[in-house]
C-alpha cells in the first residue's frame, strides 16, 4: 500500500469521527501557533456550533473524547472550543519511515493544467540589468513549482525584439557603417550572417540612438521609416536585424544560464507581430472594436470599477499599432497555437493596469475562452544597501553580469583551501548565484527589498550560501556513512526533542508548498527550507551521529539525515538553486 501524507490521513480520521458524532463539515488541521499547547489545532467546532446551535466547547469535548481513544496523539485537549493535538512518537516514527519509501507524500498536488508562463522580459540589443533579475528568478521558480504540483508548463522569455527600438538601432548602425550591404537598395547577393558590431558596441548603440532621436527630429523620422520598413520585412534591414538578434539573444542566454533559468520558447514581439493583421480582421469582422477620435479601440471599463480603466487602443489615428496591440496579439497566438488552461505573466508590479486592460479585452472579444485563466503577478523592486535602486559607481544601471561579479567577489572568501584551484571560480559563482536567488525569493513577491551583497553572501544566517553549506555537510556525512557501509534504512527511535523538531518541520512541507502555489510567491518555501535546515543543524551540532554506540539510534539519525538532505535538494531545485559537491 502506497504511503499517504500524515496530515491528510489524520484529517480523514478526524472527518470520520466527526461524522460518527452526527456532524458534517470540511476538516482542516491547522499548525498551532502555540507549540506549548499542541502541534496542531482543530477549530471547526466553531463552524459546527453555528450550524447545529450548540456550544463550541461542547462539540470540542465530544471530538476530544473520541480522539483520545486513538493512538495518534500524546495529548488531546479541548480549550475554549479549540481542539489542541500533540502527535505521538509512534505516529511520527511511522511518518518518517513512510518518507523513506516515498518523498512525494510531502508534495502538494493539484489537478494538472497546461500552463504557459511568461517571464524574463529581456530586450534585444540591451544588456540584462538588475531590473531583469526578479522576473527571471521568480518566474523560473514559479515555473518549477507549477511542474512540481502536476502542471505541464511552457515557459517563454517573450523578448522585446521589435518596434521602434529596433529602428533606432538600425539607424545608428547605418550612421556607423553606411557602406554595409544592408543599406544598399541595389544589393542582390547574400547578406553577411555575422553582426557588424560586437556585443559591447551593440549594448551601447540603443542608449546613444535614443539620445540622438530626442535631439534630432530628422534622425527620429529616419528611425521611424526604418521601423516601418523592417516591419514590412525590408530585406536588408531584416537581414541586419537577424544578425544582432542572434548576437544579443546568445549573450542573454549565457546570463540566464548562469542564473539557472531556462525557457522552452525564445519568442518575442516579432512573433506576435505576424498575427496582428489576422487578429484585427477577426475583431473587425465580429464588430468587437469601436472608433474613438480616429483610433480603433476596445472599451474595457466595467460598472464595478473603482478607478478609471482606459480603453485598449489597437490602432492609433495615424494608423500605427501600439504595445497593447502586440500584447493582445500575443495572447491571440498563444491561444491559437497552444490552447493553454492558464496564461501566467510575471512583470514589474507597475504594469498591473496594462494587464487588466489586456485581459479584459481578451475575455470580452473571446480571444480566449472563459475557462482560460489569465493571471498577472507583479513584483517589487530590488534595491541596494542604501535602499535605492542598484547603480554602478558612475551612477549607471548595474548589469546582471556586474551584480553576479560583485557577489562572486564576496563568495570567493568562503572557499576553503582544500578545493582544487581550477574549481574555485565555478564554486564561488555557484555560491554567488545561490546568494542572489535566495535573497530575491525570500521576501514576498510584491514587496520591495534591500540586497546587501556582504550580508547575503555570509555562511551564517538566512542566506543561500548557508543553505548550500548545510546541505553539502549533510551530503558529506552520508558519504562517510557509505564508506563505513552504513546505509540509511529504518527509523526506529525518536530519542530527542531536536529530532522531534525536525520531524514536525518536515510535516509542514506540503502545507507550505500549497500556500506558495496559491499565493504564486516562493517566500514561504524560502523561509521553510531555512527553518528545516536550522532545525537539522541544531540537532547535528549536539549529536555525534557516526560515533553513536547505539546502532538503532545511529541508524535512525542517519535515516533522518538522508530525508532532510533529499528534501533540501528537492526544494532548492524548485528555487532554481544548484547544490555543489563541495564548499
């Protein structure tokens, strides 16, 4: 018989007891915030009291008397309508042994859905900076969490690779190298595949072109003309665009690879652009748009709105399309190609209004069916130690590459001398990525937070390096056990309060994953893994596991170590953090 989660089992047992007393209700055990009174609490007596017109404490006492006859609890007590439950050693020992057979009993599962998740938000020809961290980091962790609960996911970086920025870049390259064949209208040969500028030059071009466009109207107009020609697939401009698209996207992939962030799709605004005519035709034929001051719009305001929700402008009065048009076209082609059950977007919280408009338009026009769930989850800002957005020394925006280098400088100090010289740099970067990712996932998704490179690179405290160091130490202990032919097997003895604390923490995992899934925020998971690791370290520091003379006790401790190690690996993987072999 396959093991089941202990709390699920106890809720089922409690449900049967409540039914035997003549009551009907949904049973949910709550983790007690008063450990001195019990590990768990049942407060459903208050709901039953209203429905059955009884005193809640009377019902709580009835339930308590029944529970006392089971062997699941050391103590069952009714206090003021609450039922406080302290789990027995026997039931905890069985739970640990069930975990050795199947760690999945600790995982939260839900009905499987096809989910397309949009995160990353990188822009072609622009270097990734600290402002791109949270979308990539939270999105990747959320994607992994979705997979862990049973969803089939499709992740898409959705590149900013089209529109006026591309026209400005091409205009500036033309200024730099006017004789390139891309700009020769009479050129008949094959265009060069290699980008005419380096990645360093490319990252400088857009800021420079933007400044020129503000100061020179002729330059701006030429950039607009190039943009229109590019969107109409001008052969030369399109060939040039492909070269710097490839150069830039490959550079972006390298940084995402460092961050352990992967995408199933590398698509962008240029892919959505192809579907705009088809979408506009569908909207027009079905009379789903209106004309307002010469512009084509979709009115998305609702009577219940407590603030002004502007219409979605699809086509400007001058015939141009806007960001809203591309967004709606993106939803249109995703629905057409993938028919997802859910579409999930991770962006800066300041884009909330934009997505309210886009989602309402998608539902109103039936671009997506009513049963397709559209979600936008905004995130707060990552700030530097001074509480302000991260900047370079000269006041510029810090690149993601620069942030990784900044933190790696700190984590190099953590590397022990016994590590091979050729492995030190990769290990320092691994620790740095863990420091960055864990610090980013620790606060609530919607909150701003302060990132201190020194504080979050420490081996002590609530940090990524602390979690990696602790997990590697567990791995080292298990390796020594293997060398001594000691294999984790059966958990027989629950001997100390520290062990009990570890097991009670393990019991909370499924609830934590459920809360994280519902909130679409990984802070609960980040907090939980720290508490679990801390409880194990408290145990480890006071027990000489390998030197314990009582074989049953030693083997039980090793079994518990293996479970915590495996859980840490699983949860760190959900957070997108890689565990090294040594530190």
